[in-house]
């Protein structure tokens, strides 16, 4: 069976069990963890995971803003605020 791996680096689950931090550090970024030559999960450094979560949140906020673009508008002056 063919699998698409969304990482430049891959390691076995055995390698990860032996030395978790060493496996991540050696990859220098996201690493696909394989079990019997099939990807089972991705190990992503915390900083990269946080950046992905921020991008996802930005995408959600942009979708909300786009949905509201054609909505009703209320004229308000700064003095009223």
C-alpha cells in the first residue's frame, strides 16, 4: 500500500521509543513516525505546532470576516462610542 508522507524526514516508532528527543532533534523539524513502514503519526516540535495553530485560527477568523462582509452595517460616530 502506498502512503503519502507529509514530512521530509521519517523514523520508526522503535527509534522514537529509544530516544524521543534525539529523534526529533535529528529531524530538525516535523518527522513522520512509521510503524511497519506505514505512517502512524507526526511528531512536530512545539514552536511549529503553535505556529500551525495560529495559522488555523487566522484562517477561521478570515472565514468569519468574509461571511460578514455583505452583512448589515450600522453607522456609528466616534462620539457615540
